[in-house]
């Protein structure tokens, strides 16, 4: 019949749409950004109105280990990080996070920074520059001397020194806290009878684009907060066009999904921030007001460097203790900040209570259900009445099958009499969408969820369920393609959604009813690649919703006789 054909066409269209989404993500999604495929976009302007930070770069790229062996180094270590500072250029160019492994299978520690001539060079420089071309100042090739202590720890700072032939001695005193903060006090001593102007600077250099998620909900790249304005520039944006801005306060850096390398300029002094790309990515600041170095005197400045794992308590702690405006935005909480961050703190509270982030997600699901309880009650009462009214609605449809206008009038009169809103079932779902997205964001961006297990086969709540129906959840000895990775938790979610749907009043149109029946399967396929923690939330939420709905339905009656 015609209706059956229409139904088949609609179901075929939905199936085709799902297939298109899956195939697009597999074969046609934008490729990860790389240095090579955007190299042609680096035609940026070369001029600058602040003292020039340009330096001749060594283009020969070698391995990280080879590069580390090419210069004398001073080691640093505390409970969180280890690495070394190159005496050539006095650059912080070797840093390892001691508490974080590359992956669940690879126990090697995360190596973030690397020397400038390494393939993945990533380093931090600091110092003074001047507009006076006749003054010899330290460069990337300068060999610094160590004064006194030769290892940097949270208990012992180090001092580096270099003297030119014009009576100027440059010094750096570098200290380290017990986590991720370097403080650099830099000074120049003048033993001559001449006067000079100097500008302090800090610079982060990164040779190439790292492996990034390339996902629209997460910013990875160059970031700053300047005079309370958040600046987020992707790598390809900077390859196309330089960014610069003068500010009175703020911070700048380069952010990965889980790691941040940041500079905090000297407080109370105006500075110019620049992001650009000239074969390498550079994020730097230069003070706009010079420090005047008089004869037989000295000048001093202080800047801070934070190279951190983006743990919320660490980032927020530095924002507060160092009074860094909006440093908490180094973690990409997104436009739903007012939901996302409290949601994280709720999950973290339950984690500290229960010792498992999966249980914490389930606990926060209960809290969310409680928050939405009154709204859901109103909705479920309306839906229960709708379901109880279905026989009466069927009678009216049969009675007025030839008069659509009369049927609509009778239906509206029935809704009014029973105080039923046919759209009320949508409200709780619409309200939950921002919470669902905020939880997705929390799972996706916070390092606290990284490599955190639940129970059984879920070893990382921030990644998809690793099992698949198509090899009987690992019982059959073969791997399946990623688009067929539909795990046990997504299936449990789909089944709970299907049962929940049965509790709702079925659409009066048979074609709509068949589409609604197909919807749980569609969502199961779509949500299968999402973080396991999110799928666990959705499944538990469905179960709690059903329990509430059954309770309400048992207590709901209607006036209309059936």
C-alpha cells in the first residue's frame, strides 16, 4: 500500500542519513592540520614596531635525544616535572611530565618541550632586547655560565650569567616551585659610564603543529587573555595572518588538549603580545616601556612561566595565588562555562568521595535528575494522561475521519478538558541538552578524566567503549572497523531508550510511530564513538527517568471515560 511504501522510504532515508554521517567521519572529515599541508599559507608580514626578536634559525632538524646532547645543560626536577635548561641560549627546552603516561599501553612519560633543532622543537626563551644595534646582547647562540648551584629544584634556585665586551653583565635567577611554575628574575649590571634602554621579553617557539584533535568543541593552539579579552588563534589562523595586541595585563601561551605552556609578563607594565609563523610558531611578549639602565647601575625584571598539565586545581590555584586574570580559561570550558565548570566540580567532589570517576558520573546523574524532578513530574503527568487518552483519541479519529477540521477541534477540546499539553514531553529533553553537552565537554577536555577506569572493560572513561557487538564483545578473534565499534554500554543505552519510549504515548500517525521506533537504534550508532563516561551517564539517566515515569503513570488518572 501507499502508506507502507512511504514508511519504508522514510526509514530508508534515515538509514541513509546515518550511513552518510558515519562514512563522512571515516573518509571525508577534514584531515588533521599539519605543518606541511599549510606551509603555503605562511606569507605573514615581517615588520614590527617593537624591538626585534628575529634570530637566525638553524634549519637542520635532528632527533630530540641528539639535540639534547649538543649543548651543556643544567638539570631541573621536582615532584611533577623533570628536564633541563640549555646553557646555550639559556632556553627551557627539555621538560617531561613525571605523572603522566603517553597511553594506557605505553608507560613512557609525556615529553612536552624539546630543543630548537629537534624535529618537534618546543622551547621557552626570556631576556632583554634593545633597539640599539651597537649593543651586544645574549642570543640563542650565547653560552651562559652557571654561578653556584648546578641543579634547579623546588628547594634550590640557579643563577646564570653572561658578560659582553661593553661592561654589561646579564644575569638570570631561575626558581621552580613544587609543581609547574618557573620564576625568572633577570637583571643587567652596567659597569660602564654609558646609558642604555632595554625591553624585557618572553617567547615560546614551536617548530611544528603537534597531533591535535582538530575538533570544533576544543581549541588547541595559541591562546592569550589580554585586558580581559580571551584570544584563541588556531595554528592555521596564525599561518595565514599574524596577530598582535598591546595590553596592560594578562597572559599568553600555546595550549594543547591537556598541556599548557604559558608566559606571565612582568606585572604592572604594558606589553605587546605577538603570535606569528615564520617557519616556526612563535608566541611572545615585549615590554613597550623601556627600562633605563644608567651608568654604573643595574635594572631588574621578573616574569613567570607555567608549563603545566591542565589539572583544574593546578590552573585555578595559579590563577588565584599569582593573581593572573582569567588563567582558568587555559582549560577550554566553552561557552557553557557556567554549567561546565560547576559540573566538573560536582563530579570531582563525588570522585573524592567514591574513588571512581564512573561512580562519580552516576552520582552526578542522580543529582541532575533531582534538579529536574519537578519539571519532569509535570511533563510525565501530562504524558501519562496522553497515554491514558489514546483510546478516546482513537475513537475521535474514527468518528471524524472524514472531517479533519472537526477532529482537530475535538482533540483540542479534549486536551483542554484534561489539562494536557501535547508538547510537554519535549521540555525535559530540551532542558537536558545543555547539561548533556556540558558533560561531554568535561569528559573531553579535562585531564582528570584521562585514562581513568570504570569497572570491567572500561579502562578510560574519556574514550569510547572499546568492545563491539560485531565480534561478540571480544569473544570472536578478530578486530572490527571503527564504524562497527558499537560497544556494550552504547547498546545498553539504546535498549534503555527503546524501553523508555514504550512508556510514552505512541504517535497517532503509524509512519511517525515507526520513525520513533528506529530512533534508539540511530542514537546508539551515533553515540557509540562518544566517551564511555557520557554513554554511562545517558544510560543511568534513562533508567532513572523510566523509574520516575512509571511511578507517575501509576498514580495518574483521567476524567474521560474510555
